[in-house]
C-alpha cells in the first residue's frame, strides 16, 4: 500500500535534491533542458512534507524530450507514468511501490510555459511567507489523515488552497 505520510521538515532534503540534481544534469542532454528546480513541499524550509523529493524539469519541447528522457531516467531507476492523463507534462517516480518499499523522488517534466513550471510561484510565495506555509502544513496534515491511502484525493483536496495562494502570489 502506498500511504500518504507527512513528516517534519528535514534539512537533508535540500542536500538530497542537490545530489539528485547533479546526477540528472550529468545524465541528461543539456540541449533539451531549460531549467531544473527543487519543487514541492520539501523545497520549502521548515515545512512538513511527504518525504519525497520533487524535481521539476523544464524542457524546450515535450515531444522532442520524451524518448531520450524516458530512456535516461530509466537508467537512473525512475519509472515513467506513460498513462498520465495530463498531456502537458511527464511524470517519473523513483522507488515505485510495490517494487520498492518507498517513493524517494518524483520528476515532473514540462515546458517553461506549462502549468507545472508556473507552480514555482507557489513554492516561492511559501518560502517568503512562513505564516502561509504553516497554514498549508496544517491543511496537509489534516488531509493526509482524511485521505491516507488515496493520493489523488489528497492532491485534489489541496487544489483550492493552492489556487488561492497562486492568486495572492500573482497580485
């Protein structure tokens, strides 16, 4: 079972991101990559999170990047979610249950104008507004209990809050 677990902030998350980012930069064709960022709750100092390092990669073209990325990331032990219904992004998981005991990393691939890349605004807003980050943490902890075994429901339940913060951040 792939349960949602929220843990207290771990300062090692920044190190784990930097370590994986170095592996990715060494393996990926730099002509495909426009940006590579630590993303999600583990990228916000002090914020409790699922202990999974989210990495956001912007590519010039998803169509051009798909084949080479799938192959290179497979060699780095990532599983590609080919059936992702959202066609504006690619999604990879390292430590994919039930084969491995726990997810350790997610890679989200998008184009720089894509919705996922725009979500860096959310990360940056929470980094700059610790009170807002604490509100988000309380919500995440409550939703993790309510949707302990349903990742989709957990993510969906956070979406209205995320959108409200995005509106604040873009003002």
